C-alpha cells in the first residue's frame, strides 16, 4: 500500500522536475520507430552520446528491418563495436528485425506483450519504443539513473528494475510515466551522479532523504 506522504512527495518531485527540465526529451537520435528500437538496444550499458556517434553510419548502411535482417552480422558488430557487448547487441538487433518481418509484417509492434517477444527487447526498451514511438505510456522506463535516483529519493527499496517500475507506477500518474523517467535521467546526469551527487546544487534536496542527510553533514 502506498503511503499518502510518499505519493505527495512523488507529486512534488514530478512538478519540480518539470520546472528544472521543461524541454527534456529522449536523447537518442533516430528517424523511425525501428531505429529508435535499435538505438535503445544499443544504449544498454552505454551512454546515449556514444550511441548517437555510432548510429548515423549504422542507419545509413542498415536503414530498416529488411536491411538489418539480411545484413552481415560481422559488419553490424563492427559498426556498433564501441557501444560494448557488441556481439550480443548485433545478434539481438538482427534477431528482432527478422521476427518483425516474419511475425509483424515488417512493422515494429505497438503492444508491450508483442515487443517483449523480440530478442533483446525487455521492458526498458519496450517502454521507450511505446512512449516515444507510439505515444503510449505503458510503463515507467527504469535505466541506471532512474534506478539510482528512485532509491535515493525514497520512492522504492528495490534493486530489481521490474519491482522499481511497479513501485513508481503506483506513485506517478500514468500520463507522466515517461516524462518522469526522462527528467529523472536528466537530473541523474547533471546533478545526482552515482559517485559525487551535487546535493548543494540540487533542486530536489529538501525532498530527498539522502540529500537532506548529506546537507546536514556539509
């Protein structure tokens, strides 16, 4: 059961994040829903900045599902090498595109259940594709920043992304699920970093259990 004070705090956090990052949007560059899916798969254990350096050449060579599905795996691996875990990522991208062609008529599916049948697509990727590709808020995207900040802000005690997502879905209004994730990611990159959070420069510090503690020690 969600505590009233916790939900009220989550609402205030959401309002402040809107004010702090009014223009926040997906940081990945893409020209189609398929490219969004591929870029999100590549972003696992990699920065969006690095992905955006890789995808122009990748998408020029493999612009759609047909090109990826029939492409040379080694060439895909070479083009995405710098994103890390490139062999698995290339395998997943190619497998997902093959399934999109055989099972979904060449179009990226628009439901969570169908997206989760694609190789390399878990809830994080599916949420990004649904929200930014189709305008559907099916869940809360939980990446490393959302995971870290949601724990620091006292909105969850879990480390498992699925459980964190479940907790956040109870606290945040559905229309704001993806806006919450995007703005929290911006805040994690700019202020609430993993090793040295800037509590003194944080606009959420008075709502943060860890931040208030750090502030008292400063």
